[in-house]
C-alpha cells in the first residue's frame, strides 16, 4: 500500500502511524509539539487566573522538573542517545516535543562548546501578544531551568549561559540564543 499523505477517505480499522508518509509524520510530530505546549500554556493560564501568576510560575517550574525527568529517560532510550557531552544533549534537543514548535539552529563549535539559536518561537510569540511581560519569567527562569535539567542528565558540568533572551525589540528576529560549554 502507498504511504498516505493524509487521512481522507474511508475509515481504516487497521491504520498504523507507519502507514503515513514521512512528510505527514513530520507534520504530525510538529502538531504534537504544539499540542504539548498548548496544554502547558492552558494550565499555566488557569492557575494564573484562579490563583495568581506567582503560583502559576511556581507550579510551572515544578511541572517542568517532573516532565523533563519523564521525557529524558524515555526519549534517550527510544533514540539510543548515549554519551555525556554537549553532542548528546543536542541530539536530545533535536527530538524534544516542544522544540518542534521553534525554528532553531544547533551548532557544535567544538566538543566543549555549542550554541542554540532560536529564530522563531511560538511560545514567545504568544507571550508577546499577551503583552504582560511574562516572557521575562518564562524565557529567563523556566527555559533556563529546563535546559539545566536536560544538561545535568548528560553531564552536571555542562554550563548553560543565555547570550540573548526576551524581551526583544525586533519581533521578527532573534528569539533567544544559548551557549553550552563543558570544562
């Protein structure tokens, strides 16, 4: 059977995800990333609305701490990612669900230094549309904590330094840039 480009037509009771084309599967993965981030945003806003932003941020950090532990074990096992260097960390970042909603570039300058440059981020764009300044908390605090947890999984000596973070003046340019170093 030819690989499916979408799911038009009749219901297939034997359908498997492997029946879809690689292009459809990639789009589905990006959509899953958006849905993953969407539920994160909805519950954050729910806590913010029903309690306050301070509690939403506190619970967000707690939830991402738990989520990163959960996903790290499963993603590295599924993908066979091994090692304790920045390259192993970057392999993980390439397949993390929430990174699928960004346009980004990972560059290994050496085995001791690499950078992540994000040029489009749906999360930042939503925060900017909201207009309350929460991008400072999310980008500076939450993202930093997530990257730290990812790095520690591979090697506690990997240091993460933000080179550029929101807020930003040019809404069509650089979203954030991070440096990862290993001494």
